[in-house]
C-alpha cells in the first residue's frame, strides 16, 4: 500500500525542490507542502504496519486523483512552451485531496490502535472455535464431510471470480478500456479496441507494446497525454516519430528506429530513462537540457566543446551507453566527463582518435561499471613499459575490455583496481605470454572471463586470484593450459571452457580431478567443444 503514495511524493518533491528551474511555487507552496507532508506521513505509517489492507483501494484512488490534478496542470503548461511557469492551481481540488488524506490518516491511526486488542480477541476466538470443532469432529472424518468443506471453498472462489468479472469485464468475453492507468498490447489488433474511444486512455500512465509490428499507433493512442512510460522497443520505425515529443510527462522512453533523434527531445523535461540503441542526436546540445535524465542508451553521443554545452552538469545521470571519443581533439572529453559527476555506468569507444593522451576517469568516484572499446596502450612517461590511455576510477567493480591493447604494464594497471569483482576481456590484442608476478594480485576479483585472446602461456597461481569464484575461457584456441595453481583457490566453484585447445581442456580436467582427490568436490568443470560448429553445420544442412 505504501508504494501507491510514492509517485505522488516524487511529483511533489520535483515541484517543491528549491533548486529546480521549472516551477515558481511561492503562492501555492503552503498548500503543496501540506499535501507533501501528509502523503509522506501516511507512507511512513503504512510502512510501519502491513495490516491496513482495507485502506488500499481508498489510498490508491486518492493518490491517483492528486497525481491527475498535478500532472494535468504541469502538462498543460509544458505544452505551452514556457521555460519557467508559475505553479497555480484551482485550490478546491487539492483541498479535497488533502481532506481525503487526513481522513485516511485518522483511519490508519485508529486501525493501528485497535490492531493489538483485535488480534488478541481474534486469537482467543479462533482457539475456542478449534476446541469446539475438536469436540464435534469424529475420530475419522467421513468422505462426505471432506467434500462439504471443499464445496464451501469452491463457492467462495466462484463468488470471488464473479466479482472480478463484474469489475473488469463487460459481458462474458469482452474486455473494455476505461481509463486504465497501465496498458500492455501483445498484438496489433488489440489497438483496434482502443480506437473505439479517444477518451479511453486520457489518464493512462504506462503503455508497453509487445510483439507489435504493424506500425505506429493510432490517434486514439495519443489521447494519453499524461503518459509516464512508453515502451515501443518491439516496433520498428524508419524514422523517429516526433509526435512522441507531445508526451511531455514521460519518465521512460524506449524506441527502436534506424534514424537519428530529431530536434525537440528537450521538450521531455521529466525524462529519466531514454533507450534508443540505434539512434544518435540531430541536435547534441539538447541532451544537456534533459536535467532529470538518469539512464541513457543510444548509438553514440557527439561530444561538444564547453561553450556549446554551456557548462551544463547532468547531476542525476547514472549510466551512459555509449560515448564515442571523436577524432577531433578540439572536442573536450574532459569537459564532458566533468559534466556527469555522479555517473555509475559508462561505455566509452575510443576507435577514432589519432593521438592518445590519457582519458582521466579518476574523479568519477561513483563509477562502478565501465566498458571500454578499442583502448590503446601507450608508453609510460618514464619510458619503461606501457599503460592504458585511461586513468581508472578507484571504485570500479565491473570492467569490460573489448578490442583493447593488453600489453606489458596494462595487466598491472588492472591489479591496482582493488574493488574489481568482474573482469571480462574479449578480442583484445596481447602478448603470447601472460605472466603474473607475486605482486600482481586481483584482491577482490570473483569472475574472470577471457574470450578470443591469443594467449599461449598463462603463468599464475592461487595468490594472484585469492577470491576467484568463476573462470570462463572462451575461444582461446592457442592457450596450452590452465595454470595448475588455479585449482588451489579456496573460493573457486566453476571452470568453464568453450572451444579451447585439447591440452587446455586436459589441464582443466587434471585440476578438477586433483581437487576431487583432495576432498574438494565443490569445484565444477563445464566443457563445450565443437558445439557451435555442429550447430552451424546443422543450420547449413537445414537451409540447403
């Protein structure tokens, strides 16, 4: 029940935030603040006790009413195009909602006071009833008495079913839309039912289309001006539909199209998640106007100079996929990274640069998941060894390296990431010999994935990976053997080899056998050899 209040609380927090530039709330601040205080107090009370089920429907209706009032007002002003709006409302509407919340708070407090006494009375009553049943029941129950109990249960279930049908159905098999707040379409013909009434979705907040291929939705679909969630990933568009920009209340948008995102995306003031994996921005500067953005997944972000970004900072942005470092060194990557100080997940592709100065991520203290593509190794300033063209943040837990150069000191750089738990290295260029010295320790590493590497000799033991749990080696056909010392790692649970050399497989089998002889039966070995080759051969035969 408490979760029903969270959307309303989030809306009020956004309006009342003194640092937000969208709304001027001086005149209505006491009323909005009062509504916020009552909603949060009621939420805390509901969190403290789970026995308020009889209030669930009332709470949901009141919060929905408040959300509709606030968001309808917000959407109306956002569509007007003004950057800064005085937040004025018809006060009787909110006063009525506030009175309803007061009433619910009083009911909840009374239920809380009565709860303990009622529970004791019900417990005593239940015990007395059980005693009476024990006295009346014969020692072995007859089949007729059992069937009577079952019939009673069936009757209750049928009554419940009838009530549900009356509530959600109009007739035996016809589903009707009546201002539903969440709608999921599994087939294109389901949209035809919505077309019957343009008012059917006026208060809808979430629309998800699954396996829906027939084209963009009809005009009736766009009656849902208060939409928060729009997931169209299963639709395919040749071009981005600009009518989406009318849904200014959106928090979550997922689309699949093969064109760029046109100018106008900045109208979606409230957008928190944008998923458009095949798209880039026509107007990159608009990204910096989406101040509420938390998660971004696009085909690439064009980096701008500080002047073009107007020194904007996306403080709420937590994940970006993906950032392509451009060939033009005049573009400020450093300025971009400083504009996302709270980023937790980042994907950087560095395949275009012609000069390789280091990328400094060290000040991204919240960065935990990092994926790097096409990173080079460069000579260190002192002339000894090589290092990455990136200075890592110290709190990284998961690191994915794709087509990077793993040369000499690059491995040692990774050992310095003391919080690293997951390391995946695929299609990276490296020396034929990977030797880890005694001081090369991955202290927190639990999952190690090596894929499509040209390593021949791997020299390591249990001291290099003291907490390793899973070792997966895929398509490393040149690797001669798995280091025998790996089997001595006390936390190791699984060794998995896919399409590796016979000698590497044999070495893994020896490791598991030796551990079994020493009483360690927890270590598992999984080998997949030639499986994919057989699959592709079978596919060719079937397609012939």
